[in-house]
């Protein structure tokens, strides 16, 4: 009873890394200097399939003077 699905944690970690990479690439395309308030969510999209969403707020830093 219970246990871990072999390979599933690694697959989720890989998917999370890809989601972060895509988010950073998109922020860079928009000229952002940083991404704040990064969040992750997972959901089952069908039987035996899941998705990971990564989202945050891209910001552009300015000189306070």
C-alpha cells in the first residue's frame, strides 16, 4: 500500500525545469530583469497525464534617482 511510481518524481523535476526555462526565455524576450512571485501548479489533464505550470511576474528594474 502506498509507495512511489518509479521515475515519476524525476519526470516532474524535468518538467519543472523545462517550465522554468521557458518562463525565463519569455521574460528575457520581453526585456525583463527578473521574475518575482514565481509559483508552480500541477494538474491532471487526463488519465495518466499531468502538467506543470510555472508563472510569475516579469519585472524591469529602474534607477530610483
